[in-house]
C-alpha cells in the first residue's frame, strides 16, 4: 500500500493506519498519519 503523504511503499502491518470515507490507508510513520488525518481531502484524489 502506498503512503499518500510521502509516496513511500508501506506494509499494512506497520500499525499506522487511518480510515477515510470507509477506506483504509497506511502510513510509514505517525508523522505522515497525523498529516493525513489533519487534511485527508488533500491527499485522497477521487
Ligand atoms: Zn510517509
């Protein structure tokens, strides 16, 4: 799964997961997760 914040390829087992509009997203670190949680609409292109 791709970390939408920094573009890194991350494993879903890292534990840094967020949910947005019913979809799960994985992040390489708590920092990326926080950024996503703050403004998910900026990273999710639909
Ligand atoms: Zn990241």
